[in-house]
């Protein structure tokens, strides 16, 4: 799916829906899978050099969408998603809303049984310890912008459960991502969290579906599929993880992202993740996924590794340092 989208963008441009042609200008890989761009070879080396600092497993996949240039470090390996799973859940609910199954202002009741565990982030639970109700729009905002576990579990329930999320992801031709457990389940079990997994490549494939484009004679930014406009906007507003993808980028850089954070046991942190779309000064966009798994490093170090990976990509593909 990764490069199929580029063809679709080019076709849309020919039809007048986007202002510039987005055909790949410089593919990163030759038919043998080797990098052919010198800058990208150096970028690959910079990313690999970060892995020792992660003190665990580092997975990175980054794609310069308009040009088709990509770099990968353990990009096809599995990592625990944690709250990254909130992205496909919100996307599925938005698709269902677009099909008429829900209305965004529709109120959904939730009970004590729906509340996330005390060790999981949930402003909705904290405000409503006995249950309550919230609109679907608010649940999506909480799940994406606040990384609220309760909100995500409620959205998962009304969408049809983890099985429906998996079927939806497969329908998008995204391979390398699976959800088996809701937050309330995997928050109680160290082992269960690994049942919700994704590869960095799959995360980037999913991100491309919310790729922002600008239409002719219009100052507003839209997603390639308007179904996901709200999800993209909520990712731009996301509050958790300011020191991850955004940490070393110039202030004010648009970054639509979703974090994921696991717990620590025996001084090993299961997951410190951030995936998102970075808008470069030249107007192009980077879809990037960075996963730090099973790390013995402290939180500051793990987040700095993610920030350095994003900055290395920025320096290479924006032309600014």
C-alpha cells in the first residue's frame, strides 16, 4: 500500500483535486531493496547509530510521501503498540460514522465496567468514576488528543470489538498490525500488551490514509480521504509525548501524532512509541513511526532517541539543519 498511494495522489492531481503532482521523484530503493540515494544511506546510518542508546529494540520507518523516499531500521519487526492502537480504532469509528452507523454528536453511555485501570491514563474515568455518557466526537478527541484509555475502549466496543478493528485494518490492505486486547485487559497483564502489536512499516501504511493535502484555491488542509479529517486534526492537537517526535524539531512544526507508552517491570520498559505525519518547511510530508521496545533506558533517554530519529529525518529531507 505504501507506494500505491502515490499513484492515487498523482491521479487526483490530474483531476484537479490537489494543486501539485505528487509522483515519486526519487525512489529510495532499487529493485534489490538497497538504498540508492546517498543522503538516505547516511540517514540510515544515523538511525542505526541510535539503537545502542535505546538500550532495547529500536524500530523506525520513515517515508517522504511525495517523493517515495524511505528508510527503515527493524521496520518489519513487531513492537507492542500500547496507545498507538487508538489510531485505527478512531479511524474505524469515523468510517462507520461516514456510513451512517453513528452520528458524531450521538451520546454513548459507559459504566464502571468500561473504565480503564488506575494505572492507565483516562481523564474521562477521573471525571466520571461511576460512569456517565459522552458524544462520539468527544470520545475521539479524548482517545487521540488525550490518549484516554476509557474513551478508546468505549469506541472499540461500539465499533464491534477488537475483531472488527482487525478486519478493518486488513480491509485497508495494511499488513503487520493486530489488536486482540482492549486497554482494560492489557493494562492488567504484562504478557497481554504484546498481543496488540504493529510493525513500523504497517504504522506508516496506516498514517498514509490520513495524509493531508491542500485543494486548489483553498487555504484549508484536508485528508486524502475526508473520512479521516477529524482524526488528523485531533492528532495535531495531541498533548502526550511533547519530547518525542516533536522534541527536537523547530517550534511550531505541524506534527500530527499518536504516542504509546507501556509500563516498566524489572527495570524494563515495554514500549515507548510515537507515530505521526510531520509537515516540512518545503510543504512535503513525512510519515514516520518510531518504536522503542523492551528498553532498560530511563524515560528521558527513550524519548530522546525518538526525537533524534525524527530530527535526523527532518535534517535530511527538509534541507534545513
